[in-house]
C-alpha cells in the first residue's frame, strides 16, 4: 500500500480571507489549492479554483500536458469552453465538464447571459499510486 494512503487524517480550519484572490477583466479567481493557498498538507498534485466570470468575460486557464481540468458550473446560465483547435463546447448551469490535454495549452471559459460561477479542479491524468476502486 502507498505510504501516502497510510497517513493519519488531519483537519485544519481556514477563513475565506486566507485564500488568495485575484480580479482581472471581469474575472475573480480564488485559489483553494495551489500557489499561495494556505492548504499545504495534501499529498495529491491537485489545484482548485473558485472562479466567477462576468457576462461576456473569459477566464483563461493554462493546462500542462497530461493534466485533467474538471469544472462544475453552479451559478449563472452557462457559457462555453474553448480548447485550441477544437469546436467550442457550450454548457449550462449545473453541468460538469472535463478537459484533458496531451500537450500544453490554454483553455478559455466564457460566461454568457449572466455572471457565471464555476468550481475547477486540476489533477494529473495518470498517477503513480493506486486509485480507489469505485465499484465497491
């Protein structure tokens, strides 16, 4: 069994203000996991963001090779995701989307209609440790 799986669980309480937040061109991004986040105890290589996008504005997310970006839209009417070289994919409120890249690129998420709020998590597409068996 992987040593990381054997680690004792821990709990830390963080306040909203402790998480770094940026605002640029109609896009607010709060980093939950990643650079500047107070959360430092994770073993998994994950990054998480709470993103709010004004109507007509776009959030651009750089994605490294062999990474997967998953997003859940939970406020607003939706928008579209643009992956370079592909047709834009539309989504609605409460839709879940996954983008995988085999080479480095930028993913663009655009809000349409009303302010969009989307939760994003970026994880490695493949890992070197066993994953939980979902069939149990």
